[in-house]
C-alpha cells in the first residue's frame, strides 16, 4: 500500500492554517470598511489619511490580503490595491449581511469555544449561550437557508392548505414573511424570546405590508397563553437544540395540543451524515463541527438523532412522521408530523 508523501500532508496543514488567516484578514477588511473604500484603487497612505490607521500595518494587511486573493494590486508604481475575489463577491451578494454574520460567528462564537475545547472535554464547566449579540447573529445567519427551507416546506403535503401558522422562535420573521406572501389568506403568529430580535421581525413584517395578518409575541413558547387546537401548521426552524432532551416530550405535547385535527408540525434541523455525498460537499464536516459547538454549551443541546426524534413524535400521538431534505445529499431537512384527523363521525356532526 502506497503511503501518502509527507509533503502532501504538510500542504494540507498549510492550507488549513491559510484558511484561518484568510478568515481574519477578511474580517479586518469588513470591520474597518477597507473593502468598501477599495472599490476604487487606493494605496496604504491614502487609506490612512484622515484616520488613526497605522500606514505600515495597512501596507502589510494589503500585501497579506492580496496573497489570499481578497484584493489585487492594480498599480505597481505606487502600490495601489483594489477589492477582488471573495471579498468583492461578499460585499455584493444579496446575502451579504447573513454571510458576514456567519463569518463573525465563526470567529467570535466558534473561536473562543474551540480554544477552550480541550478543557471542556476534560471536564470544565460549559459556558451558557446567551447574549443579545449572539441572538441577533444567529437570527441573521439563519436567513441563509430561508429560500431553500420555504421551498422544501411547500413540498410537505398539506402545508399549502394551512391558514393559521405559528412560528416558534421566529427570529427576524423571514418564514412568516415568506409564508404569508405565498398564501394570501393565511395568518401567522411568531414567538421570539429576544425582544430586540422580535422588534426586527415586526419591522420586517411591516415592510412587507403583512402586519394585518400577523403578530409577534415576546416570550417562552412553553409558558405563553395560546389557544388549544388553533393552528394548522407549527414551525420549529433550526432551534430544537435550544430544548433539552428531557423537556422535548413536553414541548411536543404542547405543540400537539395546539394543532387542529390533521394539523402539521414541521421541524427544520440539520443532521450529521456520513454519506459520501455529504462528505464530498463538505457538509458532513461542517455539520459535525456545529454539533460539537452546540454540545460545548451548558444550555444548548446537540443535533437530534432522527430515529429518536421520529419515535418521540409518534409516542406523543402524531399519526405519521416523515422527512424532506432541502436538496439531495444535504444535511438540512424538515422532519414533519401530522396530528390525527377528526374521526369520521365527528367530522360529519
């Protein structure tokens, strides 16, 4: 059996270290608005004018950013640079705000936790995940999958007929906006624990002219006063890991009691997959790292085991449980369950 030459592994290690450097160089350019200024060619001296920036560090940053393809030198005579490559795309893509939030989360969220991971694995107490900044960042990042998620949601049998929606942990309200735009006679309620995030959800619904058919309530779904049997569709979008395994049965029972006969629960979640397609696309590695990140917190819990999730929903009383993936081979999916329909005699009464 041929052994892998050590230089290949060295190159792999250097590429890993390069990715770490590139992420920080990218973040520096975004945080200091350097990339925005570099839409037009600028030198380090020009960038430092009317600011407290250090010209020598700016010059070194420009060289490093150029070596990573984030900027390019456009005039050698005065060493002028202009935004390029990934940085240019990141500022111009419609998902710019969400992708920048993802970058910040990787550095500000994952970074400190993974630095502490050896001690956490060795038994140190796990930190809590909770701050307004973390909540806002999570809400922004979640918008990256909204289009795919709404498309997958529409493929679940019965969703198109749902007219009374409840979004538990609604974030910035993107799913409410998307569903209410698609179904003009539907009404929706969003529940969000973070008051600042909830206010942004209200603003987004107002901007979409949907406030007449929606409302956002601030609080905990497990304690809010909600009418029994009043919703056709209840959503849990990428937030099941906020609920400890020990209370998930109570969560599902509460959801079950708030659904009309035949109503639907749709749980958006990622799953850790060892399938070849997931490994090839890098999904398996990213999802497994996310699962580790979740479990490293005292008040977050790992991604669900699908077999256990199906069994829990059936035990609560749902008559059927199924899944629909956002895309073939992907880790993101909806696990959906239907409450029993009313008995024939009752429906004819």
